[in-house]
């Protein structure tokens, strides 16, 4: 496991390992970390750097594959429920990730969710001749999913810093009190459970410091 804080060095590591990739399936890089650690931001920067080397990148965020709020944010056993049920895991992998890995191209019309309004919308994935697949999201490094990725990046970020970022971006479009409540009641307890069950930081190739 290496520790980095430079996007250029991170892109170089990914490119090096892509060259060594011998499978016929598309080279798959998973980027994970706690909520609001900066996964999406780092993923976009990494994509730009990789594409500068002439490689075709599909950058996919798992967030649109969340269940509706009533299912993903239940008060009873809140942490366990978020950990188990925040995403439509089977649909995400079976409908999108596995076909794209195998064929290096996909056209998929499906439904995503606007988490702030809890409403579904028409979502299209259209990728052709992909060299590298980036997947970004929380809980990707559950033990049962680790074999789905060729390279794994953990975004290091404290809960305090993550909450500050969450409050600035407020993707949930909640008032400050409600946002803090949700992070302390649902998201961060679920992350602590993830640490306990899966020890995700120890399963990765790179730890990227985003504090």
C-alpha cells in the first residue's frame, strides 16, 4: 500500500498498473472513502489526468443507484441499514458494471435518484471503447466486492473535515441542523461499521490523503 497526495502521481500509478493489466476485461479502478471525503472531486481530477495520456475513461458514481429515503435511512438499526441498503447493489453491478467491464462499451437506459428530492429520473449511460473504468462511492470496499476491481484507492479524510465539506456542498439540500443530524445518525455510524467489518483502508493499493 502506498500513500500519496499528488493527483499526478496517482494518475501515473494507475497508468502503470493499466499497462500491466493482462485481462480482457476493462481495467477497473475503485475510489472509496467516507461520505464527503472528496471522492468525486478526486475522481474527476484523476480522469482528466488519465485522459491526457490518450486513454478513454468511464467515470461512474454509484450515488444515483441509491434506494429511496424510506428504505436507506431507517431509524431502527440505522447504521446497519445504511450499510446494507443504501444502494441497489445487485442492479448496479449486474446491469452496469459487469457488462461494461466485459464489453468495454455500454448503452443503458435506467432510473437514477435525486437524493435531495427522493425522486427518480431518467438516466443514460453511453460509453464506447473504454480503457479504464473509474467507480466512485462509499462502501465499495466491502469484502464481497473487492474482487470486482483491479486497483483500489482509499481517500483519507477525517470525519470532522468530511462534515465540513458536506455542509458546504449540501447536496442533500437540508438545513444545517438536519444535515448534521443525518451524518451523525446514519452516514458516519455506517462508516464506522464498515471500518469494523471490512477494514477498507487495509485492502487498497493507494491511500490518497485528502485532509
